[in-house]
């Protein structure tokens, strides 16, 4: 008769430790930028995958001085390949440095890729590049976690606590 509570407890522990995730029709959106090092004024190609057909993404270049809108891309489903490929020109007056290309929907779904901008060919031959002034704007990191992950951690903690109390009272 004592084996029934032990079996139930084992099943609860296994269920609590099993990976819990939200099943989506598609994965998290992903973009790539080619080339990933470019001179100001030159074009880049942004390719998006793991998206739903019909979604529209606003593409921006984000850096230390703010956000520069590059344009929009609409996800298509061509031959079973769902995504987009779009070409954008980096503004010629973009300061050299490290940037992030962000693709975001109106619903808040977003993804990023790194991009390094160098001086344009004309600026490079004219002399040393000027350094942009530091920005006082705080850099915000997205540290959000999926709800399923948070719930799984809480459930595992509660099961561990209950199991610990049960083991202590048993002996």
C-alpha cells in the first residue's frame, strides 16, 4: 500500500522535470544580414525565416545614436519556403560602428542580427574616421522568458519542496 504514494510522487517528479514548452505554428523568427560588415551607403540583404506567411516586418538599424528605419518586408510562402528576402541601403551618413538590424511586427514579435558599418569609401580615402559622441540613452536588454519555462521552474520547485517535506516526515 505504501508503494502507491511513492509511484504517484515519482510520476509527479517526472512530469515536473519534463520539458514544458509552448507549441507554435512556427518557431521564433530569425533574420540574417549579408554582408555583416559593410561600408556606409552600401546595400545589405536581409533574409527572414521561421515566420508566418503574410506577416509584415519593419526593418530598422539600431545603434548608439538611435534607430534608423530601413523599410518593410512582407513574409511570403513561395514553394514551401516561408520567409522574406529584401535589400536595403545603409544611409551614407551612418557613423561607423556596431549596429543591430531589427525586424519587428506590429504585434511585438521581433528578431535581430548584428551588423558592422565602416566608413564609406569616400570617407575612408579622405582621412581618419570621426568618433560618434556617446549617447546618454540607456541600452535596454530584452530578458523576457517564455511563460512555459517560468511555470516549469515553479512546478519543479513546489514538487521538490513537497518531496523534501515528505522525506523528512517519513524518517
